[in-house]
C-alpha cells in the first residue's frame, strides 16, 4: 500500500492511501506442441501476461519475472516442458 500526501488547502495535506492489488495464484498452462522450447519474452506475450514485447522486456530486465522460482534476466531464455514462469503472483506452467 502506498500513502500519498494530497493538498487540502492552506498548505495542509491529507494522506490518501492507494492500494495496488495483484492477482494471486492465477495459473495458466501452456503447451509447447511440437516445439522443444519457447523464448521467455515470447511466452509472456502469447500467454497474455504482457501486451507488448517492450513491456515483457522491461519486466524481465528489472528481475520481476521468475523461472522455476529464481529471477531470470535473459529475455531469450529457453523455456522447456516442466518449467514454471512467474510474474506478480501469476504462474505459467509449461507442458
């Protein structure tokens, strides 16, 4: 939760609380179907976690995306069957 001071008048400020909610335990399954792997940035786009490659690239670079529970900084990391990708409480299981 973030608290932001907002002006009330005469120099007084009233704190305003802003909540950032994340979908927790949201899980998707992704089937490779005839492929050996999919690159991390492509997986994030095709599963709908990100609308664009640029958004996925930024999240990966900031260490916000995990592969098998560990932060992954390589956007072209090869994701294979059995691996689990996570981002802000959302999970993709690769089948």
